[in-house]
């Protein structure tokens, strides 16, 4: 029997937003009424300098806050880096790891992503592990192989449903306005679920949420969120405005 998975709608603000942007959390809280709160989890991942203030702004609203990356170690001589423990200390409950922009801009490989996901678990937070193919890989028919390789390389052994979320984000769909067909999303998410069966402890894999990310907006969210094994969304650009983000989350009403 399939586990009941509570949908998660997560926003990745990337390197955007100043303190003024925290007002958007107030707007999100207004739309995150008791009805919607009873159905889904909502997470906002602002840049690190805003995390503590975002956590305070979100207090009592049901909105969780998270981070976009972390270092694999707890502390030490790593100038400019931030550990999962530090993120937990300022109120983060989740950390995105392996986003394609980190993989591309910082040369992060699957083994780095796995080390970061392990650090997130060590800090008792939830790791949102991102995977996804480039346009060239899709056109070469390599999507499933690429995503499978990323999963096998990036997901720590012994991950649990509470501690792991997988986000399928085709690189070519991020910030472009392009999205895969629902059939393509269903195929990849189905493969991810099957792979999780092997990678994650028995009794846990069915509870791991698999998010779709890449140009999700209010106008396409209902169609994408209805696909089997899509348990929510990882939203970039459309998470910066409360009205857009809550337009997406609202499909679960
Ligand atoms: C992302 O970067 O995680 C993302 C999904 O971006 P966008 O929604 O802007 O495509």
C-alpha cells in the first residue's frame, strides 16, 4: 500500500532578497491558512544572511525555513562556508544540496553532494537532494541514466523519509519557462521511486517526498503536481513573491 506523503512546496530564493523581502513571508503566512496548513508543508529557503530573521518572521505561521547549501564539516578553517549545525542554530529545518547551480558554478560532484547530505543528517535536518539532466543529456536520451547515477552517488546510506527529500530539476527547465511533459515527469519520478526502494531503508522509501522543480508557476502547478510520485514542488523565481508562491501551494487546497 503506498505511503501517504504530505506534499511539500519549497521556495529557493537563490541569491535574491534583502531584509525588505521578509515582508513576503508575512504575505505567505496570510495565505497559509488552517485549511492549507492541514494539507501541506511549506518551506522557504532564503540566502543565509536572511535566515535568522526569516525564521523569526515565520515563527507561529507554520512556514519552515531552510538553507540552499552547507559545508560537509561541522566547523573549522573553511573561510566563507557555513555548516549544517550553524544553519540549524539559526532556525533552518532543511538544506538544499546538489542544486544544479552549485554543481555547475562550484564544480560539486555527486560525492560532494552526498557528504553535504550526510552533514545535513548529522545536524538532524532534512536534506533536499537535487538531481536533473542537462538539455544535451536529455536530447541524447540519457535522462534516466544521468538521474539514476546522481541518485546513487548523492544519497547517503540509511536515509530516512523524514530526513530526505529528492528534487528532480531538469537543468534546462530551471529559470527558462520550459517544462517537461507530464509523461516525462511521470517517467523520471517513477524511476526515482524505484531507485529509492534500493537506496533507502525498507519501510522508508515510500515516504520520501519527490519534488518537481523547474519553471513551476501558478499556471502550470496543478498539472505538474497531479503527476504520480510528484509530492510537491521546488520553486525558484516564483517563490520570491508571496502571491505567486501561494498560487502554486494553493493547488493543494
Ligand atoms: C530552482 O532553481 O530550484 C528552480 C526550480 O528555479 P525556477 O523555478 O526559477 O525554474
